[in-house]
């Protein structure tokens, strides 16, 4: 909801109220109870120097108007970092094991890799071969 600023002409009290969007030409003064007219301040730019007020416009959009896109962006950045670290581990295991085949083991909160070697590759080839040699359905 938007914040509206009012200034009482009777006691010169200035106050801000968060109200539903709409017409709010006046509002009751918290000091004297008289109707105070709405004060129209500069639109779209402010530094927020008032004590206890909302932080103003810093000139940096991502700080002034945080969005879900920024949160998603930060999550994505963290996820890409994890994937990059995992790739380094895989590359190192492949280098040490002198093979491209890997065995992956998922644990509680971790992922572990082991070089697969020729036996793993042979098992995979056999599975593919067996899958391709299934008997055809008879009509």
C-alpha cells in the first residue's frame, strides 16, 4: 500500500500514513485531531533522510526495488557454482582414472564419483545391445 504524507495547518504536525490506493485529500491529525491536507512531495525520487522513515532512492534499482528475479538470479548463481565445482571433481577423477566413464554415488548431502573403467563401459554396451535385440511382438 502507498504511503501518504499529510501536514496539519493548525499545529504544523507532519505525519505519514500507509493507506489503500485512492483519493485521500485529508486525514485526521494525530496531534490535534483536525483534518490535515495531503502534502504532495516530489514524485519518484527521494533520499529518505527522515528518522525512522523508509529508505529512499539510492539510485541503484536492485537495492531500491528488490524483485523475485534477483532472488532467482542469486539461486541460479549459487547452483552454477555447485555445478562448476562438481565438473572440476569429475574431470580430476577422469584424469586420475584414465577413463571417461564414471560411477556416481549419492550420499546424504554429498555426491561421490569413481572412475568406471572398461568393466563399466562393457556393462553399458551389453545393456544397449540386449535392449536392441529384444524379440519383436508377434501380431
